C-alpha cells in the first residue's frame, strides 16, 4: 500500500448488512455481473466482520481493521495507525500517525469524502455525526437512506458530482456506505409487499439492484487516474437463521461477510 497511497485514488464501499452466503450465491449464479467482473476469480473472499453492527464495524474499519480473512493468521493489514505491538502491521502496510484512516489519508494529501447511507451517517443526532465527522467532506440526504427504493442511484449521482468538482491533481479517498441491503428492502423484489416484510430473497434483490448501478460508481472513481477499490460488507444480518433476526448479535450470518479489493483502471465501468 505504500506504493498505492499517493499515486492512486482510493474507493471504499461498504455494502451495509450484506450476507456472505447471499453475495456468494449471486456471484456464482451470474446475478451480479458488474460486481463479479471485478472480483478476483469472479468470487468473493470469505472474511470475518470486525463488528456485529454498523457503528462498531465502521469504527474498526476506519482504524484500519478491515474484515479479517476467515483463516488462521496473522493477516497483515493494508492500513494501520502507528500502534506499538501491532502484530498485523507489516512492511507493506501504509502506516500513518493519525487516529483514523480518513485523517491519515488527509495528512497524505487526499481529499476525504463520505457519502453516507444508514442512520449512523445522517448527521442529525450527535451520534450520527461521529463517523462522517472523520472526513473533510460528508454527504447525506433522505434519498440515500434505508427507506428509499432509489438510494444507491442517488448516492452514485452524488459521487459523480464530487469527483467532477475535484481538481484533477488532488488525490481522492471516497467512502460510500450503501444502505440498499439494509432493512427495509422488500421493495427491491417485484411482487413483494410491506406486510410480508423483508427476507433473504428481498436482501438478494437489493444486491442485484446495487449491481445494476455500481458500474457508474466505478467509472467515476477511476475517471481521473487508476483507483484502488475495496468493496466489502461491514456485517451480515439474520433472516430467521436459528431463530435470529437482524444483527448486533453473535451468529454466523452476521459475522461472516464478503470482501474484495482490486484495481480500477481509468475508464472502468
């Protein structure tokens, strides 16, 4: 990462609440072609989430603790704040002196931008300002939130505006928290109803919706120079698994998440 930071733009996308099994099944079935074409080998990597709900997981991610590979470690990290005794900081890790990654990248000359999705990014109560407050610039509108059937399209449009307004020589760290998979998501499946509620099938339909528009986000992020992209879930969510529903709980459906990182060459879509 020491050769990437400073030379590339950076994109971090968290697909909020996306389950690993759903993401894996859709990739294998060809139902998310725009994402799958960028996944190494066309498949997601299985990882363990650093937290069981959005706030906890993003606090960890912004400290450099991305989802951990689901295999025995140690696993060197891409980014790390300098911390004595860290066993996951290696020679290729980008190490900074700031308390969080957005601040560390800002010190390295990046414009740091957050496009929020779920309520922890809405800047309405003080708690909703903690995570976006780490960035130099943050955006949230009701149209980006969980109740909007067109949330991701609206987020992508804002990302395009952000990129087009940035001076060409300024490096960009763009973070997008995608809210579409989060409950409620029933409206993404044709024929589903609010009374029937959300399900694993509506969760999958929400990912297909995101896939239809993510090419525009990749195109914007790589429109000025080569971009290093990380796309992952922050945690999963349960739909009746072993009697559990939702997240902020210790179940395999919550702790196991999809992850990928890859390069986007200029003009990628």
